[in-house]
C-alpha cells in the first residue's frame, strides 16, 4: 500500500455555471494517460457549533403492538434503505444509527441523509445524519470523475453521535472536503476547498 502526498491533488480552475457545489476530477498516470476505475472516497470537514442537541424530543412506545418502521432517505427525499421493521418494547425508543449500508455488500455514497420513523405507518419523527468515508465516485474511461451537489451538503447541520449513541455535539459541514483515491493498492488523499456556485476542477496523478 502506497500513500502519496496530498499536495499532489491539484486544483486546476473553477467556473461559475452551477447552483451549489460540484467537483470535476481528472486522474492520470505519470505519463499523462487517463486511468479508469479509480475509486473516490469522500469525507467532510465540519465544525462544532453547539453542545446542545437539536433533537431533544424522545419517542416513547406505550403499546408493544405498535408496528415500527425506520427508513433512510437521501437529501433529495428519495428512499435509500430500511433499517428496522418490527415491534419494540414499551419505553423510550433509542436513537437509530446507520452505518451507510444499503445491503450487506453495498454502501450508500457519502452524503447527508435523514432517518424517518413511523408508528403503524404514520410518520412520527425524523432526524438528519451524515455518512462519510464511502465511495462516492469512480473514474470513467477518460479518467474523469464527478461529485455532484447532492453529495456536497455544505452548510448542513446535524447532531453527531458516537457508535455507542452518545451525543458528541452539533456540527456544521464546511467548504472543505477530503478526497481519498484508490487504485490497485495505490492511495492518494488531499483536501479540496469549495466555492458556492462554482465547479471545482482537480487534476490528480497516480
């Protein structure tokens, strides 16, 4: 496994012709030949803005026969996954975490999602979560990859919890993202600064 300097991920130019954010990447080898099938993983920079959670209303099961459904939707309000269907014991409903899996072999791309809870098919609650570090793009035959606005939720706010469901803080996603590229055991990573309503272009040599 080889790790190369993040300085080798080079912003090229920006052009103002979109609404939101977008990254257009171009990946080549040392001879300038485009590389196909490079996997691109995306993570986000964020800042803590509060130590008080936005979500302070607990759900309570009063009847053990209530049918509970917990679904995940993306930022465009499209269904992504079901993470629970069934009945829960009487008492407070614990927060649901999601590891980003759509099924055992497929992960959703990095992005801003929401968990939606239903009792007996009636909506009762939703809250946002952030999924990151997942594969979000892959280069085509021309060595190009594209990360679109739906996967760049700059400015969004969410309550952050650890794997034990302990509240860490409320965070805001800021205009810097981390790209991690992988191709045949070679890894490269670097931070990219984004501007609103501009396509950020990067040229990367593996």
